[in-house]
C-alpha cells in the first residue's frame, strides 16, 4: 500500500492516510487500499479498535480532484461508472465495519474526509482541524451518507450550511454540533488520543463490539440506500459541465503557480 500505512499495537489498529504532499487527497488507489485495510481490520481477531488519522498537517483534502481529469481519457461513461462503484464500496466499508471505528482528525478535513466522519463511532479532533464540504462550488453532490447522517447529527440547518453553502466549521463548532466527541490541543493531540485508545483496548472487546452492532442495526439499511442514491447522483454530476470546469480550474490554478 503506497499511501496508506497500517500498524497494530495490542488490539489497536492505526490506519494512516499517508500522502502528506497532497494533503492526503484520496486517489483511486487509496480508496482501494482503504477498503482492503478496513476489511483486514474487520477480519483480524486481534484488532478491536481501529483508528484512521492523517500524516502531516491535514487529515484529508478529500477526493483527489485531479482524478477527474482521468475521466476525459478513455470511455467517459465507463470511467465514471468505475469511480462511482469504488466510492460506493469505500463508503459501504465504513457502513459495514463491525468493530469500533475512530477518526483522529489531526488537521483540516475536506469533502469525503468529512462526510465519512458521520459513519465513524467516535471522532476526536485537533483544535487545528476544520471541516468543510465544497460540493456545490465543484458542481458535484454530497456522498459518504452525509445526506442521511448530517441532518440527524447536527440538525437540518447546520447540515444545510455545510452541504449547500460550503460553510467551514471549526473544531469547537464540530464538537458543539455533535460531529466530534472531543477536541484536544494540536501540541498533544496524538499523545492524548492514542493514550486514551490504548486504555480502551484493555476493556472487554465483545461488550463494546456487540453494543456497536446494536446501535448500528437501526440505520444500516437506510445508510446503504443513502449511499446508493448519493452515488447515482454523483455519476451524473461527475459527467457534468460544472464539474469538468471545476477540475480544469483546479488544475490550471496549480499550473499558473
Ligand atoms: N485533489 C488533488 N490534489 C490536491 C488536493 C485534492 N483534493 N488537495 C491538495 N492537493 C494537492 C495540490 O494540488 C498540491 O499539489 P502540487 O504540490 O503537486 O501542486 C498539493 O496537494 C498541496 O496543496 P496546495 O494547494 O499547494 O496547499 P494549500 O495549503 O495552498 O491548499 C488545500 C490546500 C487543501 C486548501 C487546496 O489544495 C485545495 O483546495 N484542495 C482541493 C480540496 C477539495 O476541493 N477537495 C475535494 C472535496 S469534494
């Protein structure tokens, strides 16, 4: 796995988004590798709690926008279909993850790096983290089941601000609205989060995992449906002029510098 690093320490599995030079933007290979990493975590008897975090100053800058440029080479429809299947499988890996899944948001999170937080069991954030989902400026639509989870977590209005108006939330706001459980100072973020989780893995694992299953069972069908519907809409949006223009703008912005 080129841009994903995995380690296991006494029941605690750490999955690091390891592409700091691109602010941990998720390209197709990373989606594949993250699906595999989550499957491995789910099937490994020794893994009890899994935590996802980012290397460097960002948690994740979301979907790799330059992947959109690949759509224009080859059969556009086929490429978009493949990309949508990958996103759907990636999000399903979160929905179906049977053990405790924690996100340690070490810095800014964007797009799918934010939406999938609503599918994690516990989210901790550094005080340097911010949260925004620029779907509308990019001409695309929301994914990660955020159309289902966000209104339920934070209320319709705050979810609307995030999903429609590109509002950028601070870590404190994310905690106040329920997206984040606890905020730690950036200077001691890793120490606090991993110190805490190392204590949690000493507790009876079955009790925690069975409780998660009881919590998740009420929503699992709805989450799968939300994921399907969001991916269908994305399929249409990724082929739209709005998105193609946004990709060209992003790439040409880079080339001008
Ligand atoms: N997709 C592809 N590349 C990305 C990326 C993304 N989502 N986010 C960052 N990068 C790349 C940049 O192109 C740049 O690459 P380069 O060094 O080869 O030119 C590198 O990561 C560093 O980013 P840079 O823009 O120089 O850093 P910055 O601190 O000025 O800005 C961001 C960081 C994240 C604010 C900015 O890169 C950005 O807006 N990225 C797009 C985020 C986005 O819209 N994601 C999709 C959500 S649906």
